[in-house]
C-alpha cells in the first residue's frame, strides 16, 4: 500500500484533520507508514501497516504537551552532532 492510502486510513481513524507528514518506518519488525496529522490544536501520530492497512498504533499530543520534538535540536533525526 502506498503512502497516500495510508494517509486516508489515518485521517479516517482520527476523524479528519490535515496530514503534516507521512514517513516509512519499521516498528517491531513490521513495515509501517507513520502518518502525522494536525486537528483542532492536537497532533496525532498513526502507524498504518504497509501490507494490511491495519492501524498498529495511534497517539495524540495536545499543543501544551512538550513531548521533545524539535525542542533544542539535539533530539530526533535532525541536528545530531558527531564529535
């Protein structure tokens, strides 16, 4: 299944919103699409199995949840420093 279909499944799961990112990942040995959605001031991350279309994980973060994304450039795949 392609990223576009995974986005449609994720949007249906959360009841609408705007997709901000779709990224291929491997989670516990399964190939999934990680779909990030913005809706009504909340951020959703939905993992959709690439083969079956099954939702394997769904998380919600509100705007006042400081969950460590892009906070100081030292976390995640952006801004890693190699000394």
